[in-house]
C-alpha cells in the first residue's frame, strides 16, 4: 500500500473511529454517574466528551481534505494524523485479515510499544494475558464479518498496571467505497468502573446501616406537620404500622404521639431550625397500632442548602421503653441503696480514682459534724483524719487503694478521744474505694472496764489474804524495832541496871551505836514498817465494802472542796506543789446534783489533782506557757461528765493501759504505792456505777474523764 493509499485509508478509518468515540462518549454520558466527590470518575466523563469533540473536528478535517477539488484546499495528511494522536481514544487499524497496520500516539504512549511492534499480531501483547484470546477473536471476527462490534477487556499499561478498556470496532472503506479493514477504538473506563463499584458499595453500606440500626431513620419536611420523605423499615417494628402510610402522607408521625406529649414537640425542633448549627433531642411516648404505649427518644438536625435555607430534617428514633423501665428500676435500686447506706450504723465514705470523696453518709456527718455537701470532693487524707485520725498504715492503704482492716485507732474530737475500727475495700466495677468506720469507744470502755473489774476481783481476793499474812510478821518487826529502841534508852532504870551488871555502860554503848549508825538503821526499820502498814491499810480499804451514806449534792461542790484541800497540800517528798499551778474552772451552769458518797468522790478528785500536779512539775515548759489544770463539767440528760485536763508531759499508750492497775506506779521507789488511781477506779465504777477513762497524747497532756449517772429527781440535802 502506497503512502497516499494509506493516508486515504487512515482518513476513512478515522471517520469510523470518530463514530466509535462518539458512541463511547454516549455510553459514558448515559451510564450512571459516579458520586460528585469522585474526581476520577468526573474527569473520565469530561475527558470522554472532550475526546468526542476532537473526533468531530478530525472528521470535519478529513471530509474537507477528501471533498475539496483543489489539492491546496485539502487538510494536510500529517494534520489528520496529529489530531488522531491527540484524541483520548486508543486507535489502531487492521487490514482486511485483522492484522494491525497502524496505532495512534495514544496507543503507543499507553502501552509503551512502538508502531512497528504493534503491527500484525504484536498489538495483542498489550492486552493482559487473561483477555488476549478474546481480543484476538474480537479483531478477527470483526474484520471478517465487516460489522461493528463492542467488547471489554483488560489492557496492560506501560507501567505494568492493568486497566479496563471498552473497545468498539467498525469496518472502514477507502475513498472508492471498497472494504479496507477494521478500525478499533477503546477508552479507559477503569475509573468509571471503580466509581460505580464505590457507589454501589456506599449504597450497600448505607442500606445495611439503616436496616441494622435498632430504631427508625427518617428524612422529613422542614415545616409542620413534618411529612416523612423517607422512613426506614425499623419504624414498622416500633409502631406496627407500614412505613408506606407515613411516606405517602396517609399518616404523620405526630398523629401517633401520645396526646399529652404532642404540645412539647414542635418548640425544640423550631428552635433547632432557627439556630446556626442547631440540633434537637426529644423524649416522648407513642401509641402503637396495638394500643401499647412506648417510650421514644429522637435525635435530629436540620439540613441546609448552600445559602442557608433548611431543606429537610434528618434524624433517628429509638424505642427506649425497656431502657426506661431499667432506668426506673435502677433509680429505685439507687434510692434503696442510699436508704440502706443512710441507715447503716457505720460511717461509710466512698473515694473515686482521684482520691476524692463521692459518698458521705449520715453517720459520717454525725461523727465529724461535716455535712455531706461540704464533704463531697474532699481529699481522702482530710476525710480520714476527721473520721479515724492520722494512723500512717491507714493513710498508706488509702493511697495504694488496698483492702485492709484496722482495729482501735484513736481519733481526738471536741468531746475527747474516740476509738474506731476501720475497714477499706473496693467497690468492683465502679472502681470506688470505700472506707467503713465504726465508733467502738463504748465497746472499748466496756472491755477495759471488764478487764479492770476482773483484775480488781482477782487482786481483791489476793490482797485480803496477803494483808492478813503480812500484818503478823510486820507487827513483830515493828514491835521488835520498838523494843530494841526502848532497851537502849538510858532514861529507863532497868536498862541502866542491866548495863552495870554486865559491866557495859550505856553511855559508851550509845556512843558506839551512834558511831556505827545503828539508830539510823532502827529508824529505817520503823519507817519501812510504817510504809508497809500503810500499804496493807490501803489494800484493806480497797477491798472493804463501802459503808458511806449517799447524799444528794452538787458535783462542783465536791470538786471545789477537793481543790481547796489540794491547794493546802504541799509535799516536797511527793514532788507536787499546787501553789505553782493555774487552775481553770469550766463548770456547766446547769444543775449538777447527783446522789453519791461525797467523801469518796472527794478522795477521787484529790488523787487526780495530785497526780496532775506531779506530772506537770516533771515537765519543762517553754517561755510564755505555764502549767495549767482545767476542770470541765457538763450536765447531760442521763449523766454528769467531768474532765480533768492537764498540759503536762502526757502518758505513753503502754503506760495508759495500766494506770488503773493496783500497785502500778511511774514514780520513783518510796514516792508512791500505785493505789491512788486503782482506788479511784473502784470508787467510781463499783460504788457509784460510773466510768473513768484516760486519754493522752505524749508531750501534750492528759485528760481523765469521769461519767456519773444522774437521777433527774434528785435534790440537794437541805443540811
């Protein structure tokens, strides 16, 4: 074929190729378009349409060239080929047998193959292996049948990427109308196919999502009565009414809303429509087709166009009837648990993960005087100090959120020292640490009283026997010492006579005894015997039943008498002096008449005052602070309480547990027999049915608290 013949055939082929491109463009234009956000799909449609326009231009040029009678008016052959190369379609021509004779530049650029490589069956190697046989049959069948045909096959791009092509083949003829071969044009529709698949997948996901939502999805008009434009199938499950009755305008959603709830629905929706970025949530009831009342929760928002006009409302509706019932049950359970916590006899405090108070019950309020609203958000350490003191083990357990149990922790409050049992434990899924505090002060007092009573009983029996056993040899010792002193007395004639008879002058004997300190030894025997006799007397007094007569008298009267006696009591040997103390009286003005044995109570208070004075004398006070003794009385409905408080050195816990034991003393030998507080304990608890307890902080002082029962009908003795 000559060059001129080829150009003529090319022109004819391009004529048919133009028709193929226009057909492909029409196919792309009529196909379902991809989403507007898919730039590649939109670009494909634009490119295809532009390619069709180029083909129209190319067709016009070819016709001008073919029909012009003047050679210089015909379009140059290279211009026709250049326009074919510039089109979006991949073009190639075959002869009458289906062998390739030419491919355009778009083909060469796409495949990376030259025109020479594509000749014959070479063009097939640009087709992916799985579509190569079908492409060969397509070209040969079209060439032999001489009729248009279309197919889709995969084609390998120069970079190895497989793209999907839509190919259309048409027979072409030369300028004389003779069949010259087959022209195949193809367009890359990979992006369009992917866009279609993405759209289909998006629609499938949307359909699945709407179907699986446990409620109803809707789109309705933006004005009352809010006609439904779309309503998912879930609405039928909720209402028992076919969805079509809402979407065709037969029913409105508002018509099935409970009559008592309709009035409150429109206002929130209208507010959301008028807001710049509004949304609404509604809670109401509906009446289903079966007459059942169900609780609904609806969330929605207005959808606006580009200029801000509301087009419609989108939203979801959930049936929350079961959740509502559960919520009410939980609310009832929460109220029940709150009542249980408030009724507990223990203080219960809850701490969140940040160590802040989230629960503070009535007993905690009573123990600390801090109201629940003031305690909320209080740090754990502050709350613990109020309830249970500063025990480092408890504070460490709270810090590490570890369950633990602590017994008899001491905490000081305005009314004195209290003993508490504390238990910490976690509250499971809520991750709340709970501290339970029980005030066991009364139990501790009873235990200590029981222990003390048991000691008193055991020691009482022992003391009675010991007293009698000691008295016999003690009497002999004292009598023997006294007789020795009498037998050595030079004033007695019998002594002088016996000394002269033995040729031992008493004066010389006296000088010898003085030189050897024998009179001092005898005095020591006498003093030791006297102290032993005093001890026995105290023991007998301790175990002897009281024979005193009860009298109605004011307790402060007894206290003042004891203070007067103590004020006149000075003993350098006993190491106390009331003249150096400051006495502070804080008496309750209420009537404090009690029925008691005044002498015994006076003895008790005198012992307490002496002990306090002795303790304060042993302490060195900083400048500006002096020893002080506070006596505080408080009249309560059933008892009278007396606190004897000193600012002395205090008592250690180990000593505090033993101070009421008989014969226990912290004084130096010879300065006390350790019976004062034991007798005081016996008088208060046994003879008067009261209690006495000690609270002390080492270095800060000691508080002794006496509680005596009070008879409301008691009046003072007029004498």
